[in-house]
């Protein structure tokens, strides 16, 4: 099978193939899970997939980015929470990075920049 065929498969097809089971009850649970949870984000060039704990259900939330800025989306309960950053010098909300841009936040009043990604 070529890569294009694999990319064209649905999320349900990928999960069922990974589970590798013929148990109808388990297959139904996998299909229900895929239908009721958001899609994982596309892996970005700079950051890969970034996760945190959901503030509601404590499960995994993925970092995603829409036209208004970055946000956390829970993969289990679907809770959406915006990501914000305050300038430590001016105490104002920093301007989030544009969609597709590196994680570089800018202060609107001073030249300070920041990142939400922890450095190791």
C-alpha cells in the first residue's frame, strides 16, 4: 500500500487497524470514541505535538491554533481553553504568534518576547 492510500484512511480506520481486533464490542467502543472526540492536531514543524492536562477532566489536551490564536483542546471531553501569556514587565496580554509561525509571543508595549514552550 502506498502512502497516499494510508493518508486517505479515516481516523476510525486507523484506530481499528491499530487495535487489530475482531471483537464487535471493542470495535463499537473505538468507533464511538473516534466519533465523540476531536481530531488530534497536525504535527507542527517547530513544536511537534504539545500537550497538557485538561483543566476539566484532567485527561490530555492538545495545543492547537485557530485564527484567534493558540488554544488547548481536550481529546476526551472536548473542552477548549485559550492560551494566553502576560508580559512580566508590563503586565499586559502579549500578542500571540500568527498561525503557522513559531511560538514567539510579543508584548504590545515593550520589546519583550516570550514562548509558551518550556525549554529543557
